[in-house]
C-alpha cells in the first residue's frame, strides 16, 4: 500500500501555498498561486474571497501535475492570516471584499473604542483594540457602510470560509476566534458584550472547535473542482502564525520565533496569558499553552513595495546582491517600514514609512540594505516589549519568505543579538500539514508531530556588526519619535484633500 500523504494549505497575503508531506514529515511537493490585494483608498487593504478559491484550485492542480496522487492524501488542513473575515448575507452571498489584518481604516473607531470601553475590551478579548482586529472593522462598517453592516448574516474567518467550500462545515478554532476580537478570553465561547459593540449577534458566528478537530470530508462538488478525493478528511486548522511558530519548533517555553512574512512577528510560548496593552496573546497549538506576540505591520510587503517602486528590472535577487555591497549601518541611512501604520510597540495607524539620512553618497544599494536593517530594527522594537515583560529569549527560530536572503538572516541576528535557528521547513503550509496529521491520527499528538521539525542552519550575531546596530537602533527609535507628529499631520492633510 502506498504511503499516506498529508496536505496543508496556507492562504497568505500575496499567495496561497499548498504543501504535501509524508507521515515522517518529508515534503513531497509544494505549489503556490497568486492572490491579489486591493487598495481602493490609502490605508485600505482588501481581498476578494473568490480569488482565494481560484488560487486554491490552481495550487492543487499544480500539485497533481507534479505527480502527487490525490487519492493518497488522507487528510488536509488550512491556515490563513488572523483578523480577516468574510461577510455574507442571508442567501450566502459575499457582501464586500474581506478587510485585511493590515488595513488601517478603522483608526477613528479604535480611538472611540479605547475611550469608551478600552479596559473592558482588553479584559474580555484578552487583547488591546487596534485597527488590525475585526471588532473595530465592524464598527467602521456600521459607521461608513451601514447598508452592508445591516445585511450581515454570517461572519467567517478566511481559512474557515475556504474550508467550508471544501467540506460544508461552519466552524473556527479558538485562535481565530480570538483574532476576530469577539470571543470571551476569560470564559470561552463568543462574547455577547463584544458582539454588541460590533453591532452583530453571536448567531452569525461559527462554532468554535479545536484546531486539530475534523470538521467534515471533501464533498463531491469540491472534489470535482479541486481534484481532491471525495471523502478526504478535513481538519479545522488555525491561524498562520500559530501553525508557523509550531512548525518552526516553538513547542516549549524559552524558545522564540521570528517571522519574516508580509508582516513580521516576534513570538514566544507561555503557560498562561498575561493580558496587557502592549502584547498580543492567542491560544497556541500546543495544548494548555498560549503564545505572546508582538508585530510590525510591514516586512515582505515593504520589500515588495521597494522592488515594485524602484527595482522591477532586477527583482529581489538583484536587490539582495546590491545590499551585499553596502556595509552594516548603510552608511548613515535609516528606513522605517511603516507603510501601513505600525503595531508594536507604537500602536499607531498613522505612522508612515521613511528613509532618513539620505545624502549624495547613497546609492540604490544603500536603500536595499537599509530596508533589511529597518525591518530588523522594527523586530528589535517588538522583542524589547517581550524582554521588558520578562518574556525574552536567547534563541529563536526564523521563518517566512524573508529567510531566503542570507544577508537578511544574518542582519536579524546582528540587530537582535539572538542566536537564530532556521528550520529546514517552517512555513504555515507545512504546519497545516502537520495539523492534518495530528487530526487524522497519523501523529499521536503535537509532541509526536514536532519530531518532524529539523533545524537547517544556525546563526550567531557578528560582534562588529552588532556594535554598529546597537547605535543604529537608538537612532532608529529617536527618528521614529521625532517624525511621529509630522506623520500625523501628513496623514491628516491627505485625508482632508480627499
């Protein structure tokens, strides 16, 4: 009998990736398909859910064309970014494009929410209200698109909307429930009080199950569209960061995880959540644990922006080669990656990106290196928040698309002072495949599945570069503070001009 296979599907901000692994954790094949992000106005970020399904079908078709036998896939699971939800009407029709986690439009609603119920929201949801969460996004809809808001009859997190198209289920896991900011972090289930603030009823929300629970099987209709075998077991899944940190090896307290993806995150495992204004908390895949997370909004998205703006002719590889010609510190050039406002530690949707210190001596190569360093400084800003709360660590697993650059990997080590371990496989689609295996009984539990996680590279800080970056980090922070008021004025002026 042929060895059974496991399928993990991850919906990212720029693409959807599907990965097939064996029961030993070996990757058989992976395939990706692009996903388009819409920016109808400055600060807005949306996606059409229909495009997710097109990308899912396309990625699976590529797997089958590569020789993967869908009949050998015994189970599948899905992940996606948190805070992104699909709204549907009575007939099940999508009401509008899904508002993304990096959307900054709800700043006014966040300010109002903090003033009127900030402490209550933190106590009930476990997290501080900011523009990234679904709760203030729903408040924005009630204010700005009341006709759409009034017609909401179903609210479904992104990965669960995709999974429903595969198995017909209506459920989500606890991590994504927290991500909506409508779950009761103290008592479990949905919070009537938070739903009231959002102007919806709990009846429009899906059931909450475990990430590793089976929610159904692939339907005949879905099988016809995707090529999957009808009857294949479907496992709930979880948020991308939950899956990614687990698949990277953050399986016990004391190990951190850094993610260089569309956004960049710093995470660590905790036995209990310490709800606070400056650290995000979610339930983790490891039973009985949570993960504390701080995040910078723009990472690979900033990298892509710079490529599209100035370096389309040479692409990412060309940018990397240019960056390697510039010394640490970019000869006095700083980059702040606040293209979509910022989360940790500033929680300010009106911060904006900037190159600071430009002179005639600076060339295109300096801008490439300064971007790597700017994102690394933002990660250091995030790490300092955890350190101040006694949740620091000395070793971290590094994951995400940004890890493809050897220079960026080393820069992260030099700026943060951490020992960096790079897993052989550590993306969310790999984590989703492990979750599928746990749910289907291929692995006995999360500890068993974690045996498939292997480190491919270990990096230590370069002392000479670390000294340069210690000075640079202080200047990075000082420039952020000095430009905050200017950024606010610029954003206000742009809004007034529209």
